[in-house]
């Protein structure tokens, strides 16, 4: 099976580097972005399966990034990360299409499970889309 491609988006450089290394050791192909604009640029250029997206960031916050990313790349699953969780932020993220929500600091094993679950949903959605396109052609 191909590697799961993960985009990790966070403005905290130490968290970004440490988490990226841990996820790479777990077998994921990881790219990083320091803000929402960088993330949208990477999503435009790369085939990403799952995005881990911090809620509180300068320039463009995670919820705004999520909404734009889901419009442009509906099959990419998004997991929201925050150290400032509120019920409202969690609900906004889920209503806007986030797959799930995780509090920082996230346990790496919990993060791995969530990424694998999100990837399974990504594969299912991609398969359904491909079947619909094939049915339209036939």
C-alpha cells in the first residue's frame, strides 16, 4: 500500500518539526506548512490524503483554511488541532467538514489512529467518486 500523505499545518515551529518527525517514524509521508496560505498552496500542488490543521494561527486561522480547502479539495480529510479548544470551535470545524478534532498536545498514537481513520474515509470517498464518474461515462 502507498504511504499515507499527511500535511501538518501549525505556526508553532517546534511542534511542527517534532510532530512531523514522529509521524515520519510511524511511516507517513509528511509535508509541513507554517500557516493556512502555505497549506492551501501545497494542497494545490500536491496529492494529500489527510491534513492536520491548527485552529489558532496568524495570517489565516484554521477554520478559514478548512473552509477554503474543503471547497477546493473536498476529498482531503481534515483533522483540527488546538491547544485552545472550545466547544464552539470544535462544532464550527465539524460543521465545516472537518473529519475530527484533537487537543494539543496530541498523543502520537491517538494521532496515528485518527490519521488512519481519516485516510480510510478518504479512500472510500475517492472510490465512490471514481465509480460515479465511470457510471457517467458508460
